[in-house]
């Protein structure tokens, strides 16, 4: 298990991370972590590793892009002083290009996306023990679908940044692809973006596997 006793684990991202979490702090009170993968990670850490006392914080906000993360990075990440930081952003950066194609000022190009995310990682890596980067995803099994193809390209950017900066990387698209071999996309996300309980469990499981969670821990 890579997490150590008393460490603070902060998640930041968009609606997939947010999941109706309490604002502004996203911790302490019942339901404060939301009803998605962040809460599942916290619950399993408490149930299986109660001795570690890991503090989990949720800083996801609905609709956010990497631009929004940039504007709140100082307050919501750096000033929080986490030991571990998990970042999943990019879905809206891509989605806005397809659901609002004519509102181009809301579109985040892949060049801007890479430049901004890389800068944020660089700013945080000096004070954070470890950063985990999760790729954005789109629950469409057809790789030739335009939005799926673009999402994959942004996911490759995340993978590249993780490799360049020594961050841990989680390919969430690959994790979902495995489940999509047997389930229709709507079973995991009605709009192919916002996961069901099972979809969030896929994310939680992928994250916990990456940090060395022992599923046979007694």
C-alpha cells in the first residue's frame, strides 16, 4: 500500500469527481465526498485500512475544464497541502467541442490542455508527495466515433505528462473498455459520461489498484 499513515489524499476534477459533494470543503460531514468514486475510495480505505487514518478530500466541480482548475489551483490544491493528489480532467474540454460546437470560446484545444495541465502538475509536484493522473474517458466502444477519438487523444496527452513528470497514470478508458466488452454503454453511463454506481466502482477499483490496495487485507 503506497499511502502512509495520516496522509491527506485530495481529488480534483469535474462532475465525475464532484458527484454532489459538499462545498466548499468536500470533507468531514456526511455525504461531503459526494456519491461517486471518491466516496468509494474513502469508504474502502476506512474499512480495510482503518489504522492508516487517511484523510480524503473532494475538490471536484461540475462542468469544469483544465482552465477552471488553473483558476482555483492555488486555493483548492496548493493551499490544501495534500500528500497525494489525484487529477482527472478533460471530459468537458472535449465535450464542449461537440455539444456546443459554435461556442468556440469554451473549447479547450489539445495544445492548451497539455500546456495548462503540465504547468499545474509542475506547480504541485514540489510540495506533493505523489500525483496520480487519470485520463478522461468516453463510454463509446466505437473508437472511430469522433468524440471518442478526440477523448483518446487527450488521454494520450495525460499519459505523456505522467511519463515526463513521474506521476502515476491510470488509463480509465482502458478500464471501462474491459467492462464494455459485456455491457452496453448506457448500463455504465446514461450519457456515456456520467457513470452509474458500477461505473464509479470501475474508477475506484482502478485507482485503488494503482496505489497498491490489498483486496485480501484482513
